[in-house]
């Protein structure tokens, strides 16, 4: 038995040795082959190469927003009762799919619970770093006083959260009934009459702009759009909107650039009231030509070689005056199914609105070891699906864990300026 085991072990060793010898002998060829596979999968090329049709958006499909949305009519299947009748400093619209009941439940219980997760949590996150960030501006507290209550560490902002859904083509009667019951119970669902798919996210985002434009511009100061797998650090966003800055910690230092890290400078404060548009910025992005890629765009949808500057759809922040301008621009812009590029790129460019990148809008989820301090020091973390949303909550609400400041002279290793 022992001899048989040794023979098997020797045979295994020989196989591994041959594989290693092959890799060493042909490593240049292997590297080249892997590179070619990568390039083919992520192929970007001129419009003449992007000829394959897109699922749900064939060449002959109407691509005017007016074919899917009637600006003069209320086409919603469900709208919250007394929607936007009350004041809200920040209205958050979460794009969700019909069957994502658990994700919506988690958001309501966790970061969307504005009773418990409001401005007061900011000091619990960062109080030990006092002196490394700027406090809110008194003049902005006065400016937005109608939306605020309390003061100091007890300050609280009024926040409204709604979920926007489409409908599923083959949705069961039970599922439809569950959505109706959910809407009746929580009064935070907007459901529109379109097929809810990834390639229809642009329709969903414009529907959100329509509802906010028609109902909320006189009762809301700021608008935040995100996905239902985005964790949102609401206290940090409130601090930023009120003119404060977010301290840099050892885990968020690498997100910054030479022109963004000095958060004790008055230049890093938000002082504007209008034309505010912030998120994770992308620029000089070329259309993907690989038809199997999630972000493939055929040339009949977008003929240009490079997209206009745009903000990542996992989370972006607007002053309320920007919303109707984007909505108006969307009505005259041919649909591209990439929601973030369409709304914050094409429509924002048409409306003449500047898109500002901020390093604390994160489009990924941090490694487990970095999660607590990354979440505490950021605005958003994307891809926080299902149980990860709960893990994020437990990490960020561990107020006993204090995030250390960055190392001395950390800024010397940063890129000089934001790439975009």
C-alpha cells in the first residue's frame, strides 16, 4: 500500500514537472496567447466592426424615449401615496428589478433607514480624526434649514428613498401581487409599465428623472441615483452636501490623487447650490465591439469612437435643478442602452452640465480586510449583493473600530491628477 502511494506521488510529481518545464520553455508564447485572448474578449474597434444586433434593441427598434414614455401622462402602475408632498433634503432613487424583494428589504433595514443611519453617524465614523477634515459650513446649515432638524452631533436631514421597477414579461400572478403588497406596506415603490431587463436600464433611469422632475423639484434639494447592489454611506454624503470634507484614512488614501487628497483645504468644500453633478467619472472610453460582452454597443446605437465623459451608474449625485434638464435632454436623444453613459454622458453633454469625478464614489466592493475603513471613508461601494450588503452594514456600524490616518507623506506616491 505504501509503495503504491509512493508510485502515485512520483507520477503526480512527474506530471507537474513536465507542465512547469513546458511553461518555462514556451512562456513567451503562452503570455502572447493569453494577451490575444484578453484583447479579443475586450475588443474595441471602429463602428464598422460593431455590426451584430443587440438583444432587445434590433436595428429597426424605435429608439426615441417618446416611444416608451409619455411626458404628458402618468403611465406608472404604482406610485407612492403623496409622493414628494413632504420636504426631503436628499431623495434617493434605487433602480431595482421586480424580483429583488430581499435586496429592497435589506436596504430599508440598513443604509436606507434614515432614522438610525443619518448625519449623527458621521462623528462616530470620524470623530477621532478631528482636525483632518473640514466641518460643515454654517451658511449651508442656514441655507437648507427647512430640510434639517437638531444641531451638532444630533443633526438630522430629511431623506426620501424610493425604488423604481419595471415589470417582468413572464412574471407570475403571485409575484405581481407581492409587489402590490410591498408597495402598500412601505409606500416606496414606483413601478412602470416596461419590460425590466438589463438592456432597458436607460428607460428605467429616464422614468426616474420623469417622476422626480414632475413631482419633487420644489420639495427636494438633492437627488441621488443608485443600484440595489450599491451600499451608500449616507452620513458621508450629507456631510459633503453641507460643505464638509471626508477625512482620508489609511485604507482610502490610495483612492486619491495629488489634487484631491488635501481635504483640509477650503477648495475641497462643496459650496455650489446648482449644477451639481458628482460620481465616479469615466472618460476616453471606447465602445466595446465584442458582441458577447455585457457592454457591447452596436454602431447603429452609437457611431462615435469614444463616449463623452460620464459617471458610473452605481451611484451619482445631482442638485435638483439638474434633474429636469437631464430629463428634457433625454426626450430629444436617441436611446443607448448603457444607462449611465446615456444619462450622465449624452444627455448631460446636450444639457451643458459639467460632470465632476470624486474619488470616494467606488465602483467595486473592497477586500474583506479593508472593508470596514474603506466603507467608512467612501460614499459608495458597488456589488454589495445580498449577504454582502449585510456584511457591509456590520462592518460600517462597528463604531468601536477606529480607522487609522494614512502614513506620513503618503501623498508623494499618488498620481498627480485624476485621470478623468
